[in-house]
C-alpha cells in the first residue's frame, strides 16, 4: 500500500462507492443511440467525443460536424480536459464514444469525477450507431 497514493484512492473510492446495483440499473452517465439521434434531429448542442485510437478512426470515423477525436490515452491530459470543459461551459452535452461502448463507461465515470457532468457514454459505441443509421 505504500506505493498507492492514499488521497487519490480515497477520492476514487468516494466517487465510486455508490455505484451499486440500484444505481447502475438507472444507467447513469449513459445515453442510447436513439436518444443521440433524436438530439441531432432537434439540433441540440451535443459534441461526440471519439476516444478510439487514431488507427481506429482512420478505418471508420464520424463525419458529424460537432465531433472530435481524443484518444483514451490522451483524454485525461490537461489540454484535453480544458477543451471538454470549454464545450461543457458552452452548454454542450458530451457524448463519449468508442467502438463498442466498453471504454467509454469507465472514461465517462472518471470525467464525472473531474466535474464534467455533461459527459454521457454512448451505449454500444460507434458499432451501435452505425447499425441504427444504415439504410
């Protein structure tokens, strides 16, 4: 335990200790593809934040006007957090996306820990998004 930052551990514990079954059933910090499509249709302020690697985004990417790529390994750099806070301060809801939605759940929880409460994890990721919009 000597190698562990106990203050950081306590902060993380305080944040995650209420993530019990009842809380998770409410799907906090998550948003469905249908809800995102509805928000796009209604011209609501959303920013799709794609946290996949550069290689992944070269293969399949978003062309939505309000989307940015910040790979997960750079998401928690000060510059990235400042950028997300700027969008949040402008009233944007941040839709965090990856391939399947697995990475975004954890990333979104930590963004909330930092005070970025407008972040939502896209359920099913870009794969579900692609399924929902294909003809």
